[in-house]
C-alpha cells in the first residue's frame, strides 16, 4: 500500500526525510509526497512538474482541500465531476489523433529537461563567459592554422603518406566547423532579438512573482471566508488589497506581449482574461522561446498539438485514478454502513 501525502511544502518535507533520515527507507518507499494545489503556485515550475498533484501519479483529482461533511453527497459530486473531465479530455485526445506512447515519452523528456539543475550564480559570471569565448576563439584560430599548414604541405608536394594527410585534413575541418560562426557571434552581441528576449524574460519573471504573492494573499482571504461572519471586515480589506494589485500585473502583461520576439520559437503571449485563475498549465508558467533554443527544438516544446496532448493525457490518467479512488471510498462507506446497521 502507498500513502499519498499532500502538504504545503511536501517537496521540502520529502527532501528533509531523505537528508536527515527522519523515516526509514522502507517507509519512504510507501509514501508519495505532493504539494496541495492551493500552495503549488508558490513553488517554482521544476517543483510543480514533480509535486503538483495534477502532474503526480496516484492523486487523481485530489487537491488537499475540503472536509468530510456530507460524505455521500461529496462522493456523488466528485464522481460526476470526474466523468465530465474524463469524457471531455478523451474527446479532445481523439480529435488530436496522437499516439499515447509518444505523448508519454515526450512528457518524460519534458520532465528531464525542465528539472535539470540550474546554473550556479557567480559575481564573475560575465567574466567567465568572456574567458570561455576567448578560449574558443583561440582554439578555432589554432585549428584554422592547422588546416592551412596541411593544405600547404599538400600543394608543395611534401607528403609521404597521402592517406594520413587526408585523415588529418578531415579532423582539422571537423574541428574548425565553427569558424564561420565568428561573424554570427559579433552579430549576437548587438542583436535586437536577444535584447528583446532577455527583457521579455525579466518582465515575465516579475509577473510570476506578483502572481505568487497574490496567491498567498488569497490564502488569507479564503481563511477569513471560512472562519466566520465576524471576519467580514478582514475579508473586504483583503479583497480590496488584492484588487488594488491587479492593474500593475495587467500592465506587465501588456509590456511582455509587446516584447515577445516575432521569430525563432515565439514565446506564447499571455492572455489578460483568466490570468488570476492561476491554472497550472497557463502560458504564464511556460518559458517557451525565452531560453536558449536549439535549431531542432524538442516536440514537447515546439508542437502545440503535442503540448495539448500531453496535458490531456495527464488529465485522463488523473481521472482514471480518481475513479478507482472513489470506488474504494464508496466500498468503505458501504461496509461501514452495513456494520453500523448490524449493530442496531
């Protein structure tokens, strides 16, 4: 049996248990840690992609919130909700007509890429990059000189072994393939596209930070709403404070959409409508086009159909898990009612 644990900082709890041996390994193997949905948006995306209950296997549609009052009605509502989400996701998947195994492979590739270790910060990072570039330029110059020397030997007739010379020329040319990129490097230093991309990344990070802060403010609003009617004044004040921040966030959204570069892999524009709903799959959390991209970007990054297919496949998986969980809950409730009835 495996226990699913939803906690505000489930990610840190798991790492603490592993680092400090708070629980035996045999027990940890039977616990799946995740972050409650209400707190997930305060975590960075690499954390969400592993610990968000909608991305984590075994949690179905659980969110870590709610109570057990009116348990029978709650089961019925959950079942209806699960069927609606599952049918909608299956219909959309059928329209996309994508291979399920391919979607799962791309999802694993996305996880591996987006959870890779981040580069360490350094005060001398710029100097390190410049030093690396200078070293590469010297290496290219050395390879270029080697090619010229071998070609001079060939034209001068000072060649004892023609096969050996050809092999040396091939190696030298392969090593010097990046010589032509020197001009491109000079262009990149003053490229408007890279300037716009860096500015767009900075603005988007600012928007994400603002939304993170607002999410935690909403927690106080929800607690005051749940507590009692005596907290009505606090409720109104908190709501007013949150509304006061919305214009600045929307202004940042407009600024970002104006900076998005029009070519290469274009960053997804951010829609103003629904930005404060904080859906885990919204474009605000995706940094497409703002990181260094290869000439052949992965399918999960560049193909919109595959991206939607991955999201729908995860939705279907969670719905199947939710169905199994609700059926177990129903069986437990029926057994409990029979036991109580027999005791009367």
